[in-house]
C-alpha cells in the first residue's frame, strides 16, 4: 500500500463510479451538512471560540481531508475530543496561540504519515483512550451547565479548569434562570425522542428550530448566541500567526496532544466505516490528509479537526460512498456560512448546551468503562481511572502522558515478574 494515495483518485481510477453514485454522494453530503451545522457551532462555543470558527473548521477540513484522505467516506470537522484542550489554549494563549498549535499539530501529523506510523496508533492502550474519552465527556457536561441553567456570574469571572467551573456553578446556583432550564429540557426531549420519529432529519436541527421559535415567539429572557457573540458572515481570511521559539516550545505539548487525538479519532472512524462499506482505508494517507487539513484550518482561523465517527456513520447510512460526499458537505456549509449565518444568532444557548449533553453521552463510552472495571486486571483499572481523573481534574496532556507512563511501567514490571515465575517453575519441577 502506498504511503500517499488519496481515495478520491483511486475512486475515479477504477472507472466504476457512475452517475447514480454521484447523486447518492450529493444527497448524503447535504444530509451530513445539516447534521454538522448545529454541531459545528456548538463545539466551537464549547471550545471557547466564536460560533463561526466551528463552521470554518467543518468547511476547510471537511473539504481538504475528504479530497486527500485515505478513506472513501470519512467526514472530518470539529469534535468534542478537542473542546477542553482548545478552551485551555485559547484562555492562556488566545486565538493566535491556538492557530500556531493547530499548525504545529498539522505538521506533526504529516510527518507521522510520511514516516508510515499510521499502524502504530493502535499501540496506545485501550484503557487510556476509554479513560480520556470519558473524562472529556464529563468536562463537556460541566462546561455547559452554566448555559443550560442560565446562570449569571460576577463580571470578570473566567474559569478555565473544569473543577473551577464546577465550583462556580455551585457558588452561583441561586441565579438559575428557570426559563433557560425549560428551553434546555425541551431541547433534550427532542434530541432523545426525535430519532424515533425520523432517522433522516437530525434531531439537533429540530431542537434548534423549536428552541429559537419558543424563545422568539414568547419573548423569553433566555440568552441566545446573538446575545453573547457577534457573528461574522463570509469567508475566513488567511492569517499567519506570530511565531517565536518560546511559543513553539510552550505550545509543543498541546500540539502533540492535538496531533495524537486527531490521529486516534480519525483512524478509529476509518476502522468503523471500513466495516460499514466493506473497504480498507490507507492509514498513512489519512494521517497526511489530517495534517494538511489542520494546517489549512490553522492558517484560516479555525479550531482543530479530525474524523468524526457519528458524522461518518451518518454519511454511510445515507448513501455516501466516495470522498465526493464529504466535499459536498463542506460546500453546503460554505453556502450556509455566506448566506444564513446571521440567523444562527437566534439559537438559544440552552439548546446548544442540550446538544452538547447528548454529544457527551454518546462519546462517553460508559458501558465500556463499566465493562473494564468489572472484567479487567487491577493495573488496567488503575490506568483507566487515573487517566479519567487527570482529564477531569487537570487536562488531557497530563492525563495521556501520565497514563502512558504508568501503563508501560506496570507492563514491563509485570512482564518481568511473570518471566521470573516461569523460570522458577521448571526449577521446582526438577527438585521434585
């Protein structure tokens, strides 16, 4: 398998792509764009960025990675996995720092792909991926409690750490806005039960429309995106962030974490989609494409991107069978950005929070978490709980670093212990 061979090229090289396949891809791309629209805005807000940056990311990364990627159906864009680390970078280094970290992560991903290490991602222990994924889900929920409950914080309050955010929720719980809670609950009910009504039309879109109508028609005192943000329509502009040696060194851990997360999540998404369409992705090509996509996103003021499993699955279920579907989804979102973005200001913040609650639940892998606790050896449970706790209490960088060190230290200790036991057993047998 070649190091770099985009599926877009191989799709057309075998000449089996027909007009009906193009129609299916266009329809799938349109549906995925409808799903990605509220999610991209919500994930940008959860990351501490402005709402339109989520759309920038979905458009740029969605198009570039589909065009250059090693999967026929993988859909890339902003995902919940990045929310905590991105929020931390923006809080400490601003958007300039995030742009530089994203560009650095893109370079790292391209290097990993060119060095053909795509298959080595699988050596990251399963307990660590489950631990930090569950941790991210918890931090995402805690980060959205303020908007769901409609809380009011004192002027100048700016919590970065998850625990600090939770403390602020309890300190300001008396400012709860029950209209916000009502709108948020309406959003949750729609998101939970709408899939029983229709699989084609995403519940997040219905929740957004109903929430905006309820708040607008009843003139409820509930924060909307327009209350908190000034939305910009139109295309993003190229920007070269300030680069210094000190900034590179300080942002390197974050850039490595972004690159690892992008690689892991994207390749997991590829594996899932391979089983759905009976195909085999090129992992090194996918890493290179993810790298190029994040490079482009970094220069255009977006947030980090990776393959999104839920959007990829929706693409396949709706008939997407080539990279054309992912490219179409990006073009549709571009049209929305240029024409319809002012209407996004009407979306209530409790609806954004409810969408992210469901995203957090779906990504939490709580069943797998419980399964590991019940069936695994003590050292695997230790790594799982440690990674989870560090993700929630501190950050993803520390969680992954400590989790990897603890896992492999215990792994080599246990290997040596088992080796010594094996040596003693033959000696005991000879003495008998």
